């Protein structure tokens, strides 16, 4: 059913599996002697976070935060509003933020600042499944990237259109007729 709305597959189930294994191995090596807390950005992170953490062979803790980014206006947390905060204390911990995609970079940039300045994490790095380099407006690159994608609207594996398609097992481009409906 959902497949019928997809114009083309950008990242297949098999590719996603390989990406998670590769990133998980790298993170396992990089954080060997660190105190790692992996923090997922809800809701888009969920499928990726779930697969990624199972490829990390370390004693890690996991937690989640829900933020929404906005342009203009500032608060103590910068250009993000914290919709739902962490449960864990990450002071002096090494935090790895996990999200589905980096596009303009605003969400990740402001969330990194929040973890450094407000949460007082020892270090903050970022991991995304997808990178849309052409969409970038902020000066930030993710530290761990699954794969780069072209500058088009993608759905699946956590990424939504109007709240739907997060449960699609792969990443694809929506047919024009679907979002023009
Ligand atoms: P940024 O702050 O512009 O980097 O945006 C990151 C957020 O925008 C992601 O966490 C997604 O929720 C959303 N986003 C960006 N590009 C897409 C897309 O192609 N499909 C679905 N959501 C997207
Ligand atoms: Mg998101």
C-alpha cells in the first residue's frame, strides 16, 4: 500500500542495514574509553536509533529529547523549543545526538549548543542517517553520516510527510501526486 506512493527508492533496507553496521562499528571504536550517552531526537530518529544502538558494542545509556526548531526569536536554548526533555543527567558525559536527517542544520546546531551550554555535556557529536548538503544554511556538519542524498523531500524509516510514512522500511521520494493531493 505505502509502496504505491513512492516514486523511487533512495536508500534500500539492505543499504540501511549496512550503514547501521558501519556507523555502529566506527562509534564503538571511537567511544571505547568514553562515557557515552546516545540521545535520539524524537520522533524522526526512532527506527534509525533502534538499529544503530544495537550495532554499538559498548556499555552505553540511551535517552530521547523532542525539540522543535524555529527561525527568529531566541530563548535560553537558542532557536529551539524543548518539547520533551531528557530523563538522564548528561553533565560531564559524552553525548552522541542521533537524528534522521541534517538539512538546513538549524536543529542539530542549536541542539548541540543546548547540550554543551545548558546540559554541560563533556562532548557532543552528531550522527544522522541522511545528509542533504545542498539544504545547509548553518555552519555545521554531522560527525557521522549514513549517506548523502539529493535535495528533494524524502520519506520513510522515520522521516514523515504530514506525520505519515515514518513506518516505511526504506527511504524514498514521494510521488508528486501524493503531496499535491
Ligand atoms: P534542519 O533543522 O533543517 O536540519 O532539519 C532537520 C529536520 O527537518 C529533520 O529532523 C526532519 O524532521 C526534517 N526534514 C528535513 N528534510 C526532510 C525530508 O526530506 N523529509 C522529511 N523530513 C525532513
Ligand atoms: Mg525530525
